[in-house]
C-alpha cells in the first residue's frame, strides 16, 4: 500500500481473502452435505434462521466503513489518504473501525442468544 497511489489494491486484497475464507468455510461444508443427502435420495434442508439480522448489522457497518474510507480519500483533514495520514485522524478512524467490529459482534451475539428479538 505504501508504493501505491491509493489503497484500493490493499483493501481489495483483504476483501478477496475474506470472500475466499467465507466460501471455503461455509460453501464447502454445504456442498459436502448436499452431496451426502443427494446420495441418500433425501432432500437437503436447512431450517431458516435469523441470518437477516446479522446481514443487516453487517451491511450498516459496511456502509459506514466505506463512507469513512471515501471521506479519507477526498478530505484534506485525513491527508487525502485511506491509510495513514495525519496522526490524530488516523487513530480516530482506527478506533472507529474497531468499534464497528465490536458493535457487530455484540449485536449479533445478543441476537443469537435471544437478548434482541428479531422477526425477519
């Protein structure tokens, strides 16, 4: 990222790595299960869960995170840099991103354990 004009390549690399992990971590077990149940001539069914809440929270965090990255690219206050830049804005953004992550984990965990009621 230091030798690039923008941080697009670094951010794309992280996003791509996460996508591969999700596809392998979720897609591969589903594929194996689907093949197993098909070999038994039985339907492969999965009860609908509460994934919609987690996706909603993730989407909101994603929009907020991308907005911060766009603002960092174009505003002089951030040094017109997605990564690095002036010290105080750099640390404020870092804390903000960590809080987004903690907020996502907290809300998803509370909903999964029934402390937040969600009807999809």
